């Protein structure tokens, strides 16, 4: 998507495209957790084991969120490098942009957890994810720092 916006606008919107790519990555990472949770809940019965253990709900959610963001680290690093060249943010703007990314990731993680409770099969969970992503990805770039 970053390349399409860059080529279509002859580099005029590279700044907005890099912001949007980072935000889309956060939404994709969070909503893809839904498929993993559905698989762990329905097929592996891991959630039953975690619930019956002394693990707190916050620890479980945090661990699942970190496990999902680990898969996105290479993309985050590449996009952060690209953004460092094109986004010239001050310290306060950078802080707000990082908070925006964290908020979007938290929303998508919450959405992934909620939708995984409704699915009885991993294929059904993938369908939910594919229905939700196109509607949740375009909104956050309108709220970023410009």
C-alpha cells in the first residue's frame, strides 16, 4: 500500500502513506490475534488451562498481545526506518504518534479477543477478521499528527 500511494502521488503523500502503513500494521497485528486465539481456545484447549491456572486475565491478554506483536517486528522496523526519513516529528508529536499506535493496537487486540469468543472454528474467525479489517483500517490515519 505504501508503494501504491507513493507511485500514484509521485511521492507527494509519502508522509501520510508511512503513517497509514504503521497504523494498518497495528490493526492487522491485533485482528490477526483473533485467529490464534480461536485456534488456541477451540483446538488446543489452552484457554481452559490458562483460566484454571493462577494466571491473571491481564497477564494472559498481555502475553497474547506481545506474542502477536513479535511477528510484526521486522515490518515495524522497516516502516519505522522509512518513517524516520519522511516524518519529521518533534518529541511531543512522536510521543502522540506512538500513543496513537498503541491505542490502535489496543483497540484491535480488544476487537480480536471479543470476536474470538464468538467463533467456534478458526475458519470462522478468519472470516470475521477479513470482514473487520477493511472497515477498521481507514479510520485511524485521519486522526494522526499532521
